[in-house]
C-alpha cells in the first residue's frame, strides 16, 4: 500500500522534496523561489509537503505569520496561508489530502497561540477555491476586486477580524500610463511569464514595461491587486490579477487596443 506522509520542508531538505511542483534546480524560477524561502523561514514561514513513497511529492501548503503575509491584508496575530495544492497526479485528487494540509496549518497556528488562520481565495488558476476552507470552518470576512475573498477560521471570536488593505484604484493610478508588471519570487511560475510578456510588449506593441520585483512583505502588502505577488497594470488599471501566459497577455492587449481605436 502506498504510504503518504506530511513532511516539514525546510532549508535543509527543500531540494529533496521540491516546491510548487518544481524539483529541478535548473528550472526557471525555482532557484529564485529557494532563495526567497530561505529569507522567509526566519520570519516563521512553514512548508508542509504531501509525500508519497510511490509517486514522490503530491502536494504542499505554504503559510506564514500574518504580519509577514505577501498578500495585501491586515492579518496580524493570525497564521496566513499563501498557497495550497494537493494532487499533482490525478490519483491523489479528491482524497482529502487538502484537508490534511489545512489541518497542519491549524495545528501550528494553535501551537503558536494565534487568533486563527486566514487565506485569500479565488475561482480559477493560481489560488485555492473557498470550498475546501468552508469544510474546515472558515468564513468569508472581506472581498476585493474582481472576485477575491478573504476567509478566516477564528479560534477566539473576540479577536480582531483580518481585512484587505484596500484603496485599490488609488494604488493602481499611481503607476500612470504605460505597462507595469509587478512580481515576486514567491511565485516561481512568474519568472518565465514575465520574461516572455516583456519581450512581446516591446516587439509587438512597442512598449517597454516597467518591471517591479517586490523585495519584502511590506511592498507586497501595498500591492494594487489582492493577489499581492503578481499583477499587470496598463495605463493605471490592473489588466491581470494573477500570473498569465504570453498568449493570454496578447489577447488582453489586443482587446484593449481595439477598444481604443
């Protein structure tokens, strides 16, 4: 019978178990993620890996004390989940492994005497849906455009309630005209995406993008988009709220330019 374990992934063993589905140190975005994590572990970040004796790494959860969250939220006193995924292979989906990973976070949050656990959810790619968290007793406490939701599981009902930092339009407008790409090494997938999108912007649209690489949690918490660690802004408005492919970028830009004619 296949043995499943949940393993504490640290700076010492992360190359053995990988992260975000990456294990090859030469893969674009992976070395940057490793270095980013090494700076986060002293802040209290934890990564738990779902590991199968038969098929290797099949899931993970990444969480950190809310003070240091790389999303634009006010969640001090809570444990904050950045990302969670279970089932790199189909056989491991729908087996309750996601719930086990959430349980690990809840357990650590209680051990560290937190007020509870918080997470940002959204339908679609790059973020977990809210259904998993509803099953674990989380509730929606705030929303952000276009369809982000902040969920919380409180241990103390009298504790302050986390919230998004807001002021989205004001934050977006300060970037002015042109194309701005905001990214961070928290998401390894964005490295390839940003490189390709930047090349396309210059070659096909004659636009040299302003690329902003977030260096710390304070910058991420001041993001003009609820995703925090990635967004694309064009002429002062967010046109992509999460990492997108080069093809998707071209579709968005072509639509915008058609409307401007």
